[in-house]
C-alpha cells in the first residue's frame, strides 16, 4: 500500500478531484483513480469526497494506492515468437489458433497465460484477466501484437490506438476477383441485430469504420490484398469485405454461405504495426513474417492461374 499527499495550489483551484489526481499521477488511468475515490481511498482534508469534488486552494489530498491484485490465472509455458522486447513493451508474432486473453471456457491456454510464464512484470491496468493487453487479434488471426509491461506504457499505447496514431497493415485473401485495384470501405459497424455475437455494417448503434485496401495479386478466383485499418472496430476487415461481397476465405462466420476452400482458419494476418514508443516517443514499425498456411495457399493458387 502506497500513500501520496498533495496540496492544492492556486492554479488548481476549481478543478474536479479526479481530473486533479489524473494530472498528478499520469501513470494511472482516470477510471482507476475514480474507483479509488469511490472506495474511500482518497481523502480531502481528512474527509471522504466524491469524484466531482471541486478543489480549493490549500486542500490536502491523501491518495492511497492499493497493491495490484495477484492474477488468478496460472502461468503456462508456451512458444512465444518475440519480435522485440525492452523494459516497457513486448512485441509478439501471435500464431493463429491462440486466444489473446481468457474467456469463459478457456482460462488456461491463452496468450496471457504464456506471457505470465515468460515475464514477471506486466501492466495491471487491463485487470487480472488481461494484464498487459493493449489491443487484441481474433483467435484465428495471426500477426503483430504489442503488450505493455507497465501501467505507464499501457496508458500511452491505449491512447495511441484510441487517437488513431498507430499504423495497422494486414494481408488477406478474399473470395472472388475484386473489380478494382485499390479502394476505401467507409461503412459503420455495430452489433448484428439478428445475431448479437456477430458484427455488421449498420447505421444503428454503430461507429464509423474505415478500411483501405490495395490488390497485391489476382489469383485463381481470389484476390490477395494489403489492407490498412484507419479505425479499429471488432472484426472490421472480415465484416467490411463480407459486406461488399468478397468475404475473407476460411471465414465461416462472415462468409454468408459462400463456398470457401478447405483451410483451417480465416487467412488474415496482421503484417505490420507502427507505434510511438511509450517511453522514448520514437516511431517504430514491427513486422511479422507471413505464416506458412497463407504462403502455401497463395503458391497453390498461382499454379492454377
């Protein structure tokens, strides 16, 4: 348990308590600080107050930071393909078939379990079930994933994703021959009204989603694409290409009944991720080699052209 004491100056007079603490503790998220206030771990002049308390000059604020809860998850040794690592982040090449964080029915065979066995320190902001997890890739999507090793890095990276400062490049193969060599899909995505476990292009309760694409190669009835995400909606690439009638091959959920070749997963690979390093501020780009199943599929289709 750690205590911090602050005295409110004239320039901070009139600020909300939670905003004041967020500025004084940049390594902690505002939502976490609000929880501390609500749980009486913040006292102003010895009194319990609310998040909206307005600061006065001379107020003494005592903040009690609770130790992070020990993860309930068990470490599990697994093969991790580490692209880059330092004291702040780990960048991985996630293999297809690996779930990023625990979900009901699977609390033992996730990337988080592997990370807990690999490294001692991970950011706790994501909660005990998602330590270090800043963003995610679907179970059957392979490629670059960045993980935060401390809370400061986690907060910085989350903000970069939220403010669309990151670069996200994917490779995929879609069913059918696209009639154009490049383009943009700008269509809002929200929950599918007919199936809440799926996403869909819809105007109701949705958010803007923008996907750019360039054809790398026309294959035997398929199109090999380079895709850049300008937003980060759930299943965005899969939903957008299904919406225009060219679903990602192997994607059973969004294929709309269209026949797909016999592949074990949707052939979608997060090839490149660009971020500003959370500590140095330096722009860095990381790439993950195209996996064998995607390479082999493209080779086989070339033979048939």
